[in-house]
């Protein structure tokens, strides 16, 4: 039911059995933004979102990254009502194959381990299968890293406009 013309604050509905006032409550809008940074030894380098999407989809390859694991910071920015914002930084790792394309098999393997669980499974009376536990530990040791406080500060300053970090650009042929 729509309000009568000109009455934006709310309206009154009555029928034979009941009457009620309908007042719309304003919703607090929240906006989300995501950014990616390649974390090098010297400084973080911003990865444009379109470039990151193309890397994940396999459309492009970066020969310089072939056969390597690159440290990537994933930053989720939540804009609340007004100018309040919340910034969450998460350290991830991107595996690249021999051609320089992002290899998502490691992410799929981690997801499968999370679903199946990593606790040892009993296969006999005195026998435990610890293959999943060892696989998880190996995967974690290959990709686990911490973002240094100075690097996190530089990324926050870049987001808030106090600093301009370099951006990863690919040369087109």
C-alpha cells in the first residue's frame, strides 16, 4: 500500500477490523570497499581491483611472478553512517604457476580441508590417519605470514589519503 500524495512521514491505514499507523524507519546505509596490496620487502604496492580480478580469473599472467608465492594484503573497508569507517586487514598468499597465472588450487585445497576438518581420523583400534593434519600444517606453513605494523600503517594512510603508495601497472604489448 502506498502513502497518499504529499504524506512522506507515514500514513494511517484503517479497515473494518483494525487500524494502524505505518511509519517507515530510515535505514543506516553501509558501503563496502575492498582493496588489495602486494606486500614487498620495501613497501606495499596497490593492486587495482580490475587487475586483481583478471589475475584471479586467469585472463592475465605476470611472468615475473611465475612459480612464486606472493604476499597479498586484503583490506575490507566498511563505511558506516556519516564518516565512520572500519578497516580490516587480512594477510593472504597468492600462488603463481610456471606461466605466471594465479593458481587457485591451493585455495581450493584449503577450503576442502576446512570443510573436511583437520583432526586425525581413527581408521583402526590403535591407528589414526593424520594425513589431513599434516597437509593442513604444510599448507599453513607455506602461506602464513604477518603484516608488519609499519606496512599496515602505510596501507591505512593510503586508504585515508595521507600517503600515496605505488600502484602495480602492467605494460601492454
